[in-house]
C-alpha cells in the first residue's frame, strides 16, 4: 500500500508541474461550458421580426401584442405592403415576417382567417424553431380567446416540448460538455502519461521493480480518476448555478454513472497507450480517432436518429453516446436505474472489453 | 571464495519459431562486474529481461539471487536493481522526490528513505541541488544519481542496460568508478554495453552472437584465445566466424 501511495504522490507531482496538463484539465471545462452555454445556442431570444398587417383590426393587434410580449421576438418595423417583405429579408434585418390577411377579424369569425409566416431559412434550424414558436403562440391565443373557433386549428401545430419546454439548448449541451471533458481528461491525458513513461524509459524500470504491472497502471490512473471526477462536479455546479440546469433524478446515481464512464474512458486511455509508442501517437489517436467521433456521433450536437443508418450503427460503439443518454435521462427526466440499466450495462461492457484488450496487448508487447 | 548469484543453464527463449536465445550457460559470482556484450539483436536484452523477471523463458534453468526465474519473479525483483541507458529518473521531479519515489516503490519505510536519501545526497555532494528539478542538473550528475537510486533498496545484483550510451568519455570514466565502488561493497553488476573499450573494465565478459554465447572469460583470456590486441578484434573475430560458417 505504501508503494501505491508513493506512486500516486509522484503522479500528482507530474500533473501539478505540467502547466499544459493543468490548463487542459481545469481551463478547458470552464471554456467549454461558457462557449457551449452562451455562444452556441439554438434557442430563440429577441429574434427580429416584421409584421405586415393588411387588416389592422382588434384581433390582429391582440395577436401581435401577444407575440411581441413573449420575449422571443423583437419588432423591427410594421411593413406597409408586400413589396417590402423581400427588402426586409435582403437587408438581413429580420428573421421572420408575419402577414395577417385582409379583413382578419371578420374572416376569423367565419373560420377563414389567414396568417402567413415567412422565415429566413438560410439557417434552417432557426427557421423551423421560429415557425414553431410563432404558430404555438397564435394557437394558444385562439384557444384562450375563442375556444369555440374550430377551423383555425391545424393539427401539425399541436406540438409540445417535453422536458425542455423552453428548448433551452444549455440543457442539452451540459451533459455533452461533461462527456467530452471526461473523455479528454481521462482518455487523452492517461494515454499520454502512460506512453510518456514508455518513451522516457522509466516504464522498464517500473516493470523491473517489485510493483506488478497492474499496480503500476492503476497507480497511474487513480490521480486522473480523482481529477476527472472533480472536473465533472465542477461542470455540474457551473451548469446548476450559471444556467439553472435541473437535476430531476438522484445525485448519487448521477455521480455513480459518472464514475462508471470515467472508468470506461480511463481503460480506453490505457488501451491506447498499449498501442502507441510515443506521446505524439497517443495524442493523435485520442484526438482524431476519438474526439471527433465522440463530438459528432454521441448525439451531443447532432441527433443520432437523423443520421444515415450506417452512422447510427457506428454511433453505438461510441461510449459517449450511451453516457449522454444516461446523463440527460437522470438530469432532465429524473430516471432511476431501472430506466437506464441497459445503457449502464453497455458502459460496463465497454469497460471490460477495453481492460481485457489492454491486458492482452500489454502481454504481447512485453514479449 | 566464489558464490554464484546468477546461474544460467540451457536457457532458451523462442518467439514463434525464432530462437532469440539458444541454450546459453553461464554463472556470475558475487561482487563481480560481468560484461554482457553483443551486437544489436543478438539477444542481450532478452536475456536481461528473463533474468529480471520481466519475461518467462521457454526452457532451461536460471537462478537469480537465489530465486527461480520460473515462478519467483517477484522475489527476484525485490533483490535486483535496474538502470537503463535513459537514466530512468523523472526530469520534472526534484532530486529528493526522485529518491523518495524509488524508495517508495521498493517498499522502504519513510524512515529508511529519509536516512538513505540523506546519505546518498551527502555522498554525492548533492545537498545544494536536492530541491532542484532534475532537468536542471548536468548529465553526469543525473547518471550518478540514477545509479545510486538503483541501489537504494540495497539489491544483491544491479542490471545496467547500456548505462553509458550517449555519454561523453569523462563522464563514462567517472561512472565506471562508481560501478567499481559498488562492486567492492559486494554488489554484483551485470552490465550490457556496446563500447568494446568498456568491456576491458569488466572482471569477466560474455559475448553473444545470434542468441548464443560465443565467448566467455576474462578480457585477457579472450584476447589470448583469439590472438587479439583488444576487445574490438575479439568481437570482430567472433562475428566473422559466424559469417564464415554461413
């Protein structure tokens, strides 16, 4: 046990002396959370719109006021005729134009009122979201004011945003950021620190010492496990305090699953180190062969369900995909272990496979 | 008085169909400086790994420090020291941290580490730099320190794998002085090297060619046997013989 402690101590010294590692470990999470939380948002806030009201009656005024009072939209101008619509879009001043048909109030009573929503779809995601928001507001208005008005109720507008009613993107990003950070810290830094021992030739000396190979590896991995865990907690606290991220499920379960994913990432790092001869190779493997698929295929930014079948299949072998599901389920839906045991099992399997492969590789290399 | 601390009989290591080491025999006595020579790929490293308990031989017998390489590797590891040509110390740790770490992984108590670190620092006059990062020390000091650290758990045998690779002649000579000192105190030294002039410093040497030991004896014996002026010639002779047979 003393040997083990001596080793872990030395490993912490390495980390503390290495400014770059420290920066990656503690600077990166903060930057990523801030970046993803503030800069990259898919939610709508103060979107500029114009309104072309050809009717100008009490109903259109009420609807307009309702739309503008939500905080999602900001009025640029009232337009006077249809010719101005294209002009407004071309100048890039507005994202959406709402057109109320003529004689809206009277047509409304007879169920023939028409509203046209025109969006700037150069950014299709934003466009779709704008349409959804606006139609939802109009529909809500109709239901509230004229419960009996039956015609003006397209079924397609019957949408509900569960779990994230305000479509707050940060709710989706935080679990993703935690996953990415854990992947970087655990996998990349572990594989690099293990290959460094190989490159420097100190690994030989460690193997010639009475410490067993497994002990050496565990001792090297423990500090990274502790630091990764601290990191995950920091990101969670940031998510909670800065972005008001909910935690519907049990904290213990969340931390437990986080630890499991850290183990998966660490064993992957060990596996990479058994293949890579130099730190540079280890870095390349972790960065390109791992980070990119993790970011793209984990469902963290792009929904996996919308991808071609082949990519969906590949996504299944990305451990991060399963962890993102687990995190979202616990944090947003309040799921407990009976809901996510399958995903948990997948992670456990990943961990076992990585460890088994590392042990096998390791033996071969020693020969 | 002779007491063998390394006994090797018929030791063989096969990788697939390839004999990396083929039926070698030799003994090393306590306090001896034993030179283990051979070209790259001759099987030196494989022998060393087997004796250090890192890999298991295919067949044969070998006892190191009284323990069997089949099954008692862990006991062997406790009784040997190992130093590679790359010094095996951590550049980003201080002198004292390096000593403490190696003392720690060999299972020394804190009191033992403290006492031995103190003596070691006194002996090498490292008092002023003990809290400096190793990276700031000159090469010669690092090497000396690496050697002392390999001795920290008082092993019976120390394996030195090309300890003087890439070091200037003066530092090399100084290093050999510390090797002799250790040998005088009863430690056995098993040294691999490329430098044929260094071979002359050894009490006895063995020369490996293609997985077999082709020459074994004191430098003087070997030179006489091969009618050679120096070890270089002995080596060339042995290597040529191999070409001739082929």
